[in-house]
C-alpha cells in the first residue's frame, strides 16, 4: 500500500468528522478526473456519513461531459451553505481556475491535486505529482482512512484514472495506479458504463476531430501543431470549443504535439501540449501556463504568439536531434 503523510490523514479525518457540510469544487472546464474525484468523495460521505451534506459546486446546469455517469446537482447551492462548509478543491493547480470561485466563502479549505505545485491557496493541502490522477489520490486516501470502496465510488475513480492516464498509456501510469485499479475492479462496478460515458462521442464530434487532424502540420524535427480557427466547433454542432490535442496523438515520428483554440468566454487562446517522453511543461510556463511533465496547457492573448511557441519547441527538437 502506498504511504500518504500520516499527519495529513489524521488532520483530514478530523475535519471530515468535524464538519456537517461540504462544498466540493473542481476546475473550470471540468474533466472526468475532476468530476470523478469530487463525486467519488461525495459518495464516500453519503455512504459512511449519511447525516452530512455534500454538493459538487458548479455541476448544476453545466454543459459538460459526464452527464451519463455523474449525478450532477439538480439545484443551485446557496452561499449560506458554503459559508458553513468545509470546501474541498479537487484537481486544480491554481486558484483562478476554481469553478464558481465560491470556495473563498467557505469556513475552511482543503486542496487535493496531482499537478505540480505552483501556489498555495487552501488551509490544508495534499499535492503529489507522483500520482497519475487526483482520482487515484482519492482512492488511496479513502483506503488509508480505513474505509472500503464500493462500486459507485469505484466507477467514478476509474473514470478519472483512465482519462488522465489515457487508458493507462501515458507515462504517469505507475504500478500503484494498476494496484488501485485492481481494487476498484474488485468492487464489480460496470466498466462498460464508464467506458461508454468517457469514450462514446456524437458523430459530429468525430468529424470535428477529423477536421482538427486535417489542419495539423508536422515539422521535420517531429513537432505536430494545429491552430483551430475561431468558431470552427460551431460548424460541427459541438457545444463548446475543445483543445482537441488528442487528435494528434499516436502519429509516427511526432515527438511533441500541440493545439490551440479561442475561448470566447475569456477572450483568450487556450492551448495544450503533449509528448511521450520529452518534458514540455517548461514551454507552457513561458506562455502563462504549466502542468505535468508530459502534458501541459497555456494561455495566449494573441493568436500569433502560438507560432512563437511552435518555433521555440521546434528549435528545441532540432537541437535535440543534432545531439542524438
């Protein structure tokens, strides 16, 4: 069994027993790891502390993947509840990305995240980038607190893990990831239901995927990149723009790949970078971003900044190729 700081477990367990109200927070544009972690913890509370109340903030009336799997909140949560609650923030590396921002109202805050630490903004934090997903952290936390995993908790955690590890393909997958996954599977949860929720997409989204791939360019040094035009997603019936960096996965000869799209709500260009085994988070940090060693994101004010980033990464690959 993996070891978690015993002092954190002790202090966190006290908080769980002390509070009767919990507001659970995820990051903006929440993915299956964020929602999986939050809903797994909500189910844990409902199972072992049925007298307590917990809500996943921001999941009411949201356009997001996962509606087929996660029981999104049916009503909005008022501020008075949050003010009396312990806020737990999942899978969020910096404060400005917390969905709703209402965690600032909470009586106390806890943050659990597997992204590299960039800032401290909660009263109590457990940050460990050795984990493949925040969902993996929550699974081990529940076990080391002395509780069992049931099939509902397991289904949500599994969704988070397979998403952030890219079906266990990614380099962040470790023996401890498989060990926890084995424990999840022992609960007998319906894997097909989770797979369908995570991977089945409408035909138009598949066409959008093909569109992004058709726009990709590949340099002789092994960099693939695609700039997605403003509003392109609307032509495919997609509800909101997506980074679509996964459209460039698994191309032979490509070492680093990146995409960028325009986010209309914040009026900025949002991009993602991926690689198999080359650290790329330093490139994202140059352009108002950051993230994991092999998976990172960035934010641009102007579209032409993307080509500056592309040039920097391509020059890096050129030098690497010369030295190999």
